[in-house]
């Protein structure tokens, strides 16, 4: 598996400090509302794409469901919106190498802009301490591979009108990870493009196999005029996916992302959203099967007890997947702050057998 063994998050969104150890192939984050589950997924997404200067803005677009999010919203990535306290995310990878990312904001300008601004401010230079002058996000990151430490920087500067002024990517760095972030409502997902790529790679049979497992009446799936159509037996015409239902669309998005050999890491927020409980076991089986067969690492959030019950039932039947699971309850404690409490399959099995609540730990 090519992914992360552990991750440490500091000063990112609502997380002041959190360390998560012993990550496995499929990792499920539990917890109450506003416990930080989604922020953990975002931190992983950011670290895996740490060379991309547009990634911070993309995270805010995912969170707000608004493509035209303003640059001023960049402060939402900082703990308590304090732009003087840099978010830091670091991880040990499955290959033993390490990576670390630090976000910083600043103000950058050219000589002509400096003259006009300084005159307009009575000769005073713009300062990065003044929030109104912040226009640049810097991604300072480093890798520690085979005993060698390398440091890089990417950055993006925005003009006052919101347009891109300057985008700089780190020279000499090539990212090894490709991640997919599936939101609770699949906002921003281009499913026809994802399926087209799979069909081109002769992976249609994999998708169709998972679909027929979801609904035995399905006999085929096609992309027609940039739309997804599903063929059911005894139907006179193929149905557009939007007419089939949100549950099928969500299931298909997860299958398509997990089956794509180009993706290393899949992030799924609120996996149970939009799915009928009868599909829970099927989606878990698809996730584990595709993660193992295509060597991916998958991160999932949920707050559904039913989802965990069906996960336990699926793993009871498919014992080959038991060691691939890690469960983490993210909890804000009075004495220790934000903590991640780990469970393996045996912990899940015992909790289900005894009806013990593991979605929240009161300390």
C-alpha cells in the first residue's frame, strides 16, 4: 500500500493538535458533529497534494460548495482564523519516508505596485501583519527520503479583483500521490469524465460487476452525450443516472474513484449520506475489494451506527479484509484536548456484540 502510516495536524481549521497513528488501508473516522472528522480528511488531501498552490483555495471551495470563494476566506484554514499561527501537517509514509507542509500567508507586490500603494498609504509600506494586505498563500513543504532532506515552496498571489496574479510551483518536485475527495453530496465530481477514463482503460467490467452487485437488474452502463446512462433489464430505454436516484449516483462515484488505477488515496466524507441502509454492506464490500485489488488507501467519515453494524457483518464474512481496517473515534476531551482513539476489527466486533457506543468517547 502506498499511503500514510501516521499523520500529525497542528493549527488547521478547528484542530489545534491531533496525531493519528497506525493508519491502515481502509480508515474510518467516527465522532460527534464538529469533532473534526472532515477536517482530518481535508488535512490528508492537502498534505497529499502539498505542491499544488491552488489546493488551499480548493479546500474552501469543497467546504463552502462555492467555486467563487474569495481569497479572504483563506483564513478559515487557520486555527481560530489566526493567520499568524501557521497550520502544519506532517506524516510518515508507508515506505518509511516523511513529508511535512506548512501554510503561510504574506503580501507580495512588484515595484510599480509598491509605488502606487505606498503613495496611497501616505508612504507606509504594506505589511503582512495587516490582514487587508494579505494576497499570497505560501506552501512550504519538505520531504525526508532515504536520509536526504529536501525543501520546496509553491505559492499563489491574487489581485484585488480576485484574479490570479502569480502562481509558482516548486521546481524539481513531482508529486507521487493523486487523491480524490468525495463530499457528502458529491459536489464538484465529474462522474462522466471519471467513467470515460475507466472505460478507456478497459475497466468497464469492474464497474459493471460492482453495479450488478448493487442492483441485479442492471445489465450495462454507458456514457452518452457527456451523461451517464444505466441499462436495466426489461426497460425499453436506458435511464439517465439522475433519474435512478442519489444513492446509485453516490455508490457509482465511490466505485469509479476506487477503481481508477491513477488514484492513490480516496477520501469519502459521510459515506452513508444518500444511501439506503440496505446498500451499506454492498458499499463496504466494494471499498475493501477495490482498495485491495488496486492497492489504494481509503479514508472515510461516518456517524451512523447502522453503517458500522453492516461493516462488521461484511468483515465477518470476508475475513481476508479484517486486518485492513482501522477505526478512529475523534473526540474533544477536557483533559487531553482532541484525541483519536483507535479500534481494530476486534474492537468493532466487540462493540457490535455488546452494543457499546464507539462513535463518541466521553472522557
